C-alpha cells in the first residue's frame, strides 16, 4: 500500500476515495479520525495526524492521475475561472451597426454577415 493523498479535511479524502472507486481503484482511508484527535505521539514527537488515502502499489500510477484531477478541481473551486466572454458581436459592413453573434444578417439593414 502507498499513501497518495493527505488532507486535514476528511471530506476531501472521502471525495477522492469516491473518485478512485469510480475509476475502479480500491482505496483505504487511514487516520480517518485524525482530524478529531489532532495530535498523535510518534516516537516522542507530536505530529498532526491528518486523514490519508492509501492505494495498492500496483494502482499507484492510475491513482495519481485521479489525485491530480481531484486537486485541480479543488483549486478550481477556490479560484473559479472567469466566465467566458460574451459571444462575439460583429459589425455590419453595410450600415455599421453592431449585430449579435447569433444573427447571420444585420438586424438593421438585413445585409448578410
Ligand atoms: Zn446593417
């Protein structure tokens, strides 16, 4: 088994696990309750025990692709890409009016685009 993801938010681990399942990859969540425990003592050193997602070594490459897609979706959720610009308008060469992109002829003089 190999760890592919860790987050203090169990919901993110759950989400990723669901995506992995959809991709046909079996995964385990470890430290599932780490977020509520917060600290574990490892060899005398206190560490934050964040929930972790683990998969079989043989699934590692495939799983990392799912993780990358997942991370991108998390980032996009934080920084949504701006709305695409409105459809391009065009200018009638005949009368100079601005015409909506959906129209193929000028609304004013009926000249074709
Ligand atoms: Zn026109």
